[in-house]
C-alpha cells in the first residue's frame, strides 16, 4: 500500500500556509492542523478502506491465441464492497507478447463488475508463461493505492494464424474466395469419372464441352467430372537459418507455417491426404500423409513449437527421406528461401530428382529489399553493397531458372502472398490433373 499522487499534492498544499509563518505564527499552526488532519484521514482509509476479500479478478482469453493477429482479451474486476473503486490493471504477459493498451484503468461501482478489454499481439509461436496480474486499487478518497496480485502463473500456447482458415471457410461458403485472391474451389472438376452435364459457363475448358449434347440442345453444354480424391500432398518445411529473417512483421518461417497450414487445410477439405516433414541441418520430423481431422491436428502439433535453427538447410537429406518413405506419387511442396547461393545450388542439384516419382513444387520467398538494392543506382560510397546485391539477385534468378528448366514448378512470391499462392498452385494442379 502506498500514498497516491493526490495525497502528496494535498500534503504540499499544507506547506503554503507554513511559508506565511514568518509574518504570522497562526499560519504555521494552520499548516500543522492541515497536515495532521490529512495523515489522520489517510490512517482511517488504511484501516477501513481496501480489503482483499472485497475484490475479485478474472481474465477472458480466446480459445486459441494466434500469431500475427490481434487477439481480443479482457480483464474483469469485481467489487463486492459498498464504495466505488478506481483500478489499474497490468497483465502479466511476457515481453514477447504486446498488450494494447499495456495498462488498463477504470472505475468499478459498488456490488458491480468492470470489464476492461484489450488486444494481445504475440511476437512468436510456442508456449509462454502468463504471470499473475498486478491490480492497483485506489481508496474511495483516492489517497491510498494498494497492490494486489491475482491469478496463478499459467502456460499459454500461441498458434500459427488460424484466422485465415476461418476466413477461408466463411468466404468459401459465401462464394467470395476471389476477395482473398483464391480461385474458386469446386467439388467437381476434370477427373476421370463422369458426373453430369450442365450449361457452359465462361472459363470452362473447350475439352470439357460435350459437342453431341451441344448439338442436341443448340447451346453449349459442359461435361462435369468428379474431382479425384485421396491423392497425397507432402509439405517440406525449411527451418534453417535463412528462415529466421523477418518479412512483413513475422519471420519467414512463420509465413511459411501459415501458408503450409492453409494449403493443408484446403487439401484435406478436397479429400486428399496431407503429410509434413521439417528439416534444417537434418530431417527433424517426418509425418506421412493422412486424411481427415487427425492430419490437421498432426500438422498443428508439429508446427506450433517449431523455431528456426541457426544452421544450413540440408536439402539432400530431406529429398532422400522422401524418396525412401513415399512410394505413392505425391505433390511435394517445399517452402524455402533461395537467398544463399550455396543453398540454392544444392536444391537445384537434388530437388529435381523427385520428378522421377512425384510432382515437385518449390515455393520461395521473394526479397523486395534485395531486388530494390540490385536494381537501383549505387549510392555514393555504397558500390560494394550494390555489387553484392546484384550478384545475389543474379544467383537467385539463375537458381529459379534452373529449377524450372529441370521440370520443377516454381513460385517466387512475397511473404504476405505465400498462403494464397500456395492454394492457387494446388488448385491449378488439381484442375490440370497434373498429380
């Protein structure tokens, strides 16, 4: 318990009469009476004021705290006393978790509750310790402030951005996926089994037109086939040192995880099986493709605690693992960064080997800063940096061309576009029956 700034201000006001004591001793007596009365009131508030039994604290958190999003939270203070209270609340989040606002203030009426909302923005994935909340309660007259610690220390798990999955569901039901840049998802497509005929709509391929039915009905008619299901999608996630770099507010690994989750979710909804392998200097985990909710839970358990490693990425090891474990043809999607010439050279050597039995897709981070540094005129005194940027950009473009020439499909995209581009590439391959 401590005096508030209001008490100290009132105490200082008592010094003003004391300054007049040089002319009249009565002022000194008045100052003494003022300060003595103030201290007496303070003691009375201390004895009769704030009691722990009259205050209760609770907090409300979302079911899943997601990275890269504002998570709505709230602190709830209940006052069981008969006098109003002014409170200040500081939640016990660690430094990696930014709460806005950081300090919550409000007035709780007697026999009432006060809800103080705030937004939580995590700075990383994994498990974090939430310490007890610090609640400062002011006495009814505002002369004293007492500190309470409410709640036990607990563990909070921060998940990748799951809100994109919810948005995908919502937009899919409303037929508005184009707003996210995703081409429409159809349950019917260009599979082998005929399903039904329907009228031609712009965008249908000419090979799907049923010319006999068109002649009979005298208007274009399209043959609709069932989309093939039960195919394998294997995601290879690079967790090496280059994935620790920041891009658009998150690490590149975080962007890759969000994209992998979105791709896995869409593929599972389409009836395919999804697996995951994480690698850095060696293959850290390999989960074979599975179907249904169990596959999504498998992805989540592997991805939530994952952090970038300070090591080179061993593409050869992960390709050999895929070749030895995957007997059935699969779409193999690798999320990586080709910014290092040595790493780019290795992936160009080994990744095309997957074409013998699988359909490889390389999704790489485009580096806008490197591109600007390489294309802009060299600044004064910055010729060395400009030459280095040009060489890195040239090596990167050469690696991308080599992968394409070897038959590997390549997507070179900005970090914030990676999830949408992943889904579009997958849907395009399904429509083309590439798998």
